[in-house]
C-alpha cells in the first residue's frame, strides 16, 4: 500500500479506522464460523485479508501520528 504522507492527520486516521472496521468484521465472521464446515481455502483467504488490513491500518496510524506532529509544529 502506498500512503500519501502529505495528507492531513484526519484523512490518514479515517483511512486507518476504515481498515480496522473492515478487519473487525472479517474477524467477527471468522469467530462465528463453524470451523468444522469451513473450507481451508476460505480460512486462508480470510486470515490473509485480515492480516493485510491490519498491516495497512497500522501503517496508516503511524503516518497519521507523523501528520499530527507535523501539523502541530506548523501552528
């Protein structure tokens, strides 16, 4: 994922929150799934998507932190 680090804190934070919300939904689906009936590929795909979304959210949160520091220093 490429992150435009010139974006505002709020833009980056909202993007991070969007991804965290998506991963939360995926993990909730996984938790409610009957594992004995689940296809191994489906579990792998859900896990991979959750991992990628979490990684993106983490990177966006770090970028948002840097943006907040940048914006504070410009005041």
